C-alpha cells in the first residue's frame, strides 16, 4: 500500500424521508440564512423543495432560492447566485439535485465568501487557490457524480465554451442527505448516465500506474460489480429500493477518493468528455461512455495485465487460453456491451453529434490539450497527438 492523505468529512444522512432533516443539519452548521439551489421544475412539482424549505423554516432559518441549474452547469447562473448570496447575507448553500446543482452551489460558495476575487478568472482558471468558502449541504436526487462527498466542482463558461474543474477541501459538503426514494421518478436516460458516471469515477482511479494498492483495488472492483448488478435492476425496476439505495451509496463512495487511495488518478476520459460537453452541450455521462472504449484500447499497451485483472475481477471473464492483451480487450468489450445494454453511446455518432469533420476533431484535441500546453492522464500520459488519435478512434 502506497502513501496517501485521505480526508472525507461529510456527514451522511441516508434513508427514506431524510430530506426533512435539512433544516436541523443546516442549523447545526450555525446557518441563519440559506440559499437553496436547484435545477428544473421537477423538484418543485414533486414537493421536494417545499419539504426542504419547510424543514428550514421549522429550524428557524431564513432562506432564498435559485433555480434553473442545467446539465453542464453555467457560470452565468453561478454569478447570479453569488450576487444573491452577497446581497442577502446567505451563510450556507443547500443544493437540492444532482452533480450539476451541487457543483453550482460549490462555485457560488467560493465566490460569495471571497468578494476580492473573480470566481472564474481567479479560481477556475487557477490563478488563485480558493482560500475559503461558505459551507455547502446537499440533498441528493440523482446517484451519479458523487459531488455530495467530493472535493471537486466543474463549471462551464457559457461565453467562452470552456468547461473546467477545481478541487478544493472547501468543496467537501458539510452534510449530504441521501434518500434513494427521490430517484424513483428519474427519466431512464438520467439514471443510465448516472450509472456510467459512477463507474467512470471508479475506473479513472483504478486505471493508474501504481498497482500495489491491494485494498484500494478491492474497493474499486467491488464497487464496480455492485454498480453493474444494481444498475441493471434499477433500470428494469425504477422503484426497487434495494437497487437504488446501493447505486446511491456507490455514487458517493466512487468520488470521495476511497477507491483510489495510494494511486495517481488518471481522469483522461473526463478531460475528453469535458471538451465534448463544452462544445456540444452533451450530457456528461454520455460523453464518458462515448469515449472510454477508444481511450482504453489506446492505452492498454501501457499495462495489459491491469486490464486483464479488470476483466476477471469485475466481469468474471475466463483466463483459459488467453494472454493479458486478449483478456484485457475482452474486458473493454464487456464494458462497452454493458453501456449498450443501458442504451448509452459508445462512439461520437451515438452520442448525437454525428461523425465530426477532421477540422472539428482537431479543434477538440487542441482544446483538450489547453492549446497544446498540457498532457492528460497517468495510466498512460497523453499529449495533443495522443488525444487527437483517441477522438479519431471514437469518431464513427
């Protein structure tokens, strides 16, 4: 086991009806005025926002509301939220939704606490390390991004079409409320995108150049098997509490750092997907499934035995008569077959953007490499030319 530094302080409250504890949990953080951040009308129509705000009022707290968060959450709404928070004296952000909503709340918390800085130009372009933030709580409605326990937040600049992420210890929510029953009415596409995202947050840690972290590998492999098994059940029967509860817990564990302790995170597929999201506004999980297979086949030469281990431990494939490369490629194929089973894309045309022109593929690669100024990944370090080849392999 290699050296690591692990801190995961989020207070988890898990189970049916737990959204009614939002007020007491916020009050325990010393909050007086809360900004409730949410997405579309479904949270209102379902009565969830009413239940959450009533719990705030019952705890003696004042609240403001900001709706309208979209997938690939926008900087423009973050700026609006910062303005509301500063003008009204908000002292805690409460995100009610999935990863996009929680990431929006985190960015607002950064900006509201630091009026001397610009949230995008200073923090998101990484000129300044975030020095502090307002506390954030979350009421999770989608098992997917794991933002309810992670230190990361991703925002899209809707003017420049740049999608960037920032990691900060201040991004760890103080508390997260996880009621699996809130997922029962999710559209199938949102659910399957979430299943892919859970898997990817785990795979991005599992496929790294360090292979001597036995327990971390066991965590990752078990989480992947649990996600696959219960993902199938949840798609078939959306109100299967056992399946949805396992998925929701997998999502939180997939992105709090546990499955990659002692390793070096890769996250190349996320970088590839972010550029697709920024350019075409495609759903995050779909951008990952559309590019992962092409990434995996490109990098497998760096360590075929790692992919062979994945094929055996996660997919239960037989080793008989196969070398590591053959077995590893079968594991990649099994992963893509599962994505197709979920009706998720495995190439760019299935993603809905069509077969892209050479010029567009070149632009994607150039943007992903930050104008040819950075490499991505750790399992196999990828430069601009490598990134281009992966996009080209997915472009069918």
